[in-house]
């Protein structure tokens, strides 16, 4: 099927080899498609070398650790930022930006990971830059798409604010469920922490 054949077509060579290294974590139905794409790009020698090594189930284990997200409150924060940008770019101008960087990190312990897309664009003779940052806990597929389906130097369609061209928007592809669920979870955790601190302060005051 064309959709299956194109599943890995936008991924970089490095990411395809990374996926092959962690092929034990890939669905069996995708293995042949991934191998065909690697062969089509002339990466057969690299694949053979990886076949001599034991496959890893941790596909993204070699990624740098993500930032500290403080009970994952950054997940709803970056989602709210994207919603704000979407509102500010209604009735906007569509431009072609140039991708400067696309990457993702792995989560340290139970913290959220991060997917980042950086781009630049020109409007009326001036240069601007924009970014898409989404922290995530569950939606790995959307994070991988944001980080690996876009490559440095490619063109990216964006929307800019007519009155303030420095405000630009490109949808990340993340749904709303995760930010809401993680946001409530994080707010609950912070509420418990604040309550415990307050109880500790009251106990100290009582003893004094």
C-alpha cells in the first residue's frame, strides 16, 4: 500500500538506522518496509553492521536527556503557547520558512521529553525566526514526527501575524488530551507539595 511504503520516506538516514538498531521495539509489519527504505537509500552495509550487533529495545536510548520539566507542568505550558500563537495568526499571511533544526530528547526518569523544531523566514526584507516546542509524556508518535519528519534546509509552510511578523505559527500535531491530562496531574502534585509545606510551617509555628 502507498501509505505503508511512504511511512519512513521522510525520515533521515540517521533516524532510519536508529530505528533499525532498535528494531525489536518496532511492529513486525513495519520491519520489511523499514528494510526496503534502507536498501533503497544504499544503506545496506550499515544495516549489515548493525545486524552483527544485538538489537536494542531502547530505540532512543542514545538521545540526550531532556530538560527538567518540574512535575511536567511544561507540557500544558507549551500547549497553551501554541494555542496562543494559533489565535494570533488567524487571518494571517502564509509564508515558506527554512528549517534550521529538528530534534527530540529522551525523558530523564519520569520527566517529560521534548520535541523541537526551529525555523527562519524572511518578510519584507527582514529576517525572523520561530520555533515549535512541545514537551510530552505519552504522545511519542507526534514527537517523532515533529523531530524526524522535518530536515534541516527544507521548506516549511508557516503562518505569520499581519501586524507583527515576528509572531509565527506552525502546528505541532500534538492533540489536546495529553496536555490536559498531564496538566491536571502536575497541578495535583504541586497542590500536595504546597499543602505539605504549609502543614510543616504550621507545625513549626505551633512548636515555637
